[in-house]
């Protein structure tokens, strides 16, 4: 478990399943992530989340003062398979308030300090300017721009110092 000034970041537990499902059903959250998932696809994601492994690390982010669910952060293999990817989803209610900006550096530090990774990547649509800004605030820089999933994607990276 990690704590920031306003967030608690902790391992997923069964009580989180319904809230995680809500993320995958939210059209605003999923706008740049391929759209809302069907029920069976959501169930597959939830099953995968509860079976974290050496290559999948999944956390929920809750507001410290209220314990309200805000979103998720995870590290899992990137599509290209060479690096772990930092991914995140927050419910719209929490957007623009700095919570993700607080949470991501803790996960980046965990990846470098505890997992001993030398590099992390993150992929986001270039059209998702808020996500691009968040990654840049977290110290990541654009490595390259590609077309994948029918959209222009920026591949961001950060290296351990």
C-alpha cells in the first residue's frame, strides 16, 4: 500500500470488483481506450486483475479521507512486449484535481526501486491531451508516435536514474 497526501493506493481486493467494472462501463473513461467493454470482456479483465503476477501489478486508488474509489493504476506488459506499461483509469468525477498526478510518481518509483526496472512506457492517444500532460508531469517523454487501434498513439517512456 502507498499513501500520498490525498490518496491511498492499494492492492485490488474483491470489494473493488464492482467499482472496477464501473470504470470499464463508463463511456467518458473509455473514450480513448477503445470504448465501453461488453460484460464478458469486463469479467475477463476482472479475473485477470485478481490474478496479478510477476508481470501484472494492479492497484486501486482511493481518496484518503473518504475511502471513495477514484480509479486504478497498473503495470503490465506493453503491446510490444519489451517493457512494462504504466496504465491508469480514473472516474471523471476525479479528473482535473491532481489525484492522478499524485498517484503516478509513486507507481513509477515502485517500478524502479522495488521491481528494479530500468524503463517504463505508457501509451496514450495523442488526442487525449489530458493524459499526455499527466505523463509529462510524471517525468515521461514521448519516445515515438505510431498508429495503432485506428488512432495516433504516443509512446511515452521514462528511465531509471
